[in-house]
């Protein structure tokens, strides 16, 4: 009996060792890529915004002392929110990478189970996110050594918020990345858009007294500070702003009223709420297991009977046409090399709009109709930004489609692809943008909002141009999808006027910014054409 117990323990240890080794290998592979260096530079820049007060939480003219409680909780909450929103896109795609590099075929030939593989991916995702949190924690602590206002530093008070706020949130985000990678319907661009709304829901719902949905502990943090401020200044109204406070003129205060805040009171209920996100992450990872196909190519085939019948019919028709199209040499006609830009644009549009689920088209049409029916300000602030993110799956393919499908050699050998095919890609993306916000363009023009109409036109021109240059440079959808979603969310949803490309508020429409967008659009277009010319020249 003892021998049996020891053997079970040994097998368990061996499994854990295998999980750990696979996770560490994946972690090392990610951290050695040049893209990870760029990511860490962006993380350090975000940390700079937090420690300098440009991003964070401000209570009007009231503030607590800069001590371990404030510095640790602020950095932990800020890192949890930003990595929950955008860290997902930095770690998503590890299963796809194994599939593309055919490492998955090797893994599929081993005794490794689906559960073991999913667990290893969850661990590696979490390790990458925790590493980013650790970098921000060290950066915040070094700043605390310089800016501390209380004389002594309580190390435990600084570290505890990271353990109970950031780390559980990162486990959940890592699990969501695994689920979206494993699911055939969510692993693409549609999943990127869906996740952004899921993450936003987890943050926003906490404001409606749902403590279990407070992923980044923002409500827990701000309410705790507000209670301390109200106790120190009874009867006074304590305002609150969270985000990029440097752009809000109402929060530019020269003299502050200070009060003492002793940190969040970590009661049993509060700790239980934070541990809920660890449990939620494990549940999400468990849900991902049945969705994972274990790199079985048979499960990636088209399974609907209608599509199978249609494909069989197309193959049969092709075989019949080949049999009846045998021509002699004298019957061959010299090909006519004609170029028509409208036909080329129409062809690019057919390729771009083909293959999506009927629900995607339904939502696109619904957004167009809603822009006409909804009140003007509602359509401006919410529906138009929605309409400009829904075609993300189309724009992110611009400049990358030939690399993804392996047709670049065929395309580059065609007559004058830079002059003929490349402009058609750009113009097709521009048409998609104009159609998506066409209803709002008409409304704003008819109602006399000429500056807003101009801002929309420039935004519609800028977005597909940025997609084209990012796709051409990286040959991947990821760069544009992550960059655009970040700027779209912060600028057009959070209404940060400085980077709002769609003019959702009057403050976001300035002559200087519109000129900058036009210049950036022109430079992006020239860069995209130059890069494509170099790619063709060296292919």
C-alpha cells in the first residue's frame, strides 16, 4: 500500500515537473523575442505615467500622503486594469504559434493530454503577466523611496495590494487568453473585439454595486480612499476622476488638502472577492479544455453539410468544365492585359467581405441603421465608435493577406502590383470605413456639424491607412489590432481628447490635431507603398 502511494506521488511530481518545464520553455520563448522588448518599453512608459500622476486616481483638491499604502495600491490597481484591458493581446496567440510552427504536431504525437497542455499555457500566460506586474512594482517602489512623505516605509503594505489585486486579475486574464486561443470562433480578430467588451464589462459592472465584478479593484480602492477623505473633511463633496487625469483641466490643482489613509481594510470578505478571480480563472481554463482540438487537422475541417455539398458541387463542376475545355494550340487566344481600378477594388472588397458569419453582417447593418435612428449625441459618442471598430477584422487583413495565405510569390510576380493591386487594397479599406459611418456623415453634414464631418472623414481615411502600413511592415494582424484597440478605447470610448480619432466630443476636434492626422495619414501611405516596393524588389 505504501509502495502504491509512493508511486502515485512520484507520477504526480513527474506531471508537475513536465507542466513546469513546458511553461518555462514557452515563457523563455516569448521573453526572448524582440517584440517583448517593445512591450516592456511600453510597460515602463505606462509605469512612468502612473508614478508621475499623469494616469491614476485623483480626488479633486484632496489627496492622501504619498506612502507605501497609496503607492502600492495605486500601482497594483492601475497595472491590473491596464493589463486586463490590453495585456490579453500581448499573450494571446501562443496556441496559434504552436500550430503555425508545427510544434503542435510534435506535441500531439506525445502522451501529453489536452488538460496538461492547457494548464501549461495558463501558467506561461500568467508568468508573462506577473513579470510585467513585477517590473511595475519595482519601478513604483524605487519611486516610493524618493517620494515617500511619511518617513518610514511599510514594505508589507506596499506588496500586499499586488498579491491580492494584480496577481488574481492576471490569472483570470491568462485563462481568458487560453480560452480564446483554444476556441475556433474566438481565436481570430472577432475574439479580440469581443474580449475588449468582456474586460470592460468586468470593470464597469463593479460600479453598480457588484463587488465580484471588480476585476481591477478600482471601486474597492476609490471607495476606501473616499471614506477616509470624508472622515477627514466631513460635509465636503469629494470628487473623483480616474484615468489620464493630466488632460482634465478641473483636476489641475496647485494646493492640496491632505489626509491620512491607512490602506484598504483586507477583511475576510474582501479577500474572498479577490480569490474569486483566481477561481474564475481556473474555471475558464477548464472550459477551454474541451474546445482545444489538440492540433487535430480533422477537427479544423468544414463540418456543415451545406458547405460540404457546395464544395463538392464546385469541384464536380470544375472537373466537368476541364473535360469540355480541351483546346488545340491554334484555338488559344493571346491574353489581354487590361487594368481597371474599379474592378480591382470590387475584387478586393469581395475578398475582404467574404467568409464571415451572417451575424457579423447583421451587426454591421444594425450599426448603420442605429446611427440614423439614435439621438445625435448618442450616435456620436457610442454608435459611431462601435461602427469604426466592428470592421477591425477587415482592416487588420490589409497588407497581410498574401503573407497569411502564402500567395505573396504569386502576387509579387504579377504585372506592376504596387501600382495596380496595392492602391485597390487601400481604397477598399477606405470604402469600408466610409460605408460604416456613412449614416453619421450624412447626419452631421445635414445638421451643420461641419467640423465633426471633417473629423469623421479624416478618421475614416486615417484608420485603413494605418492598417495598411502596420500590416505591410509586420505581415501580421496583431500589431494593428492591438494598437488600434488601445487608441480607440482610450480616445473614443474613454473620451481622451488628445488621441480621439473620431471626434466624439467637441474638445477632440482641433485644427492642429486634424492637420497632424492628415500628415500622419500621408506619411503612413508613403511608408506602406515604399515597404511594399522593397518587398517586391527583394522577393
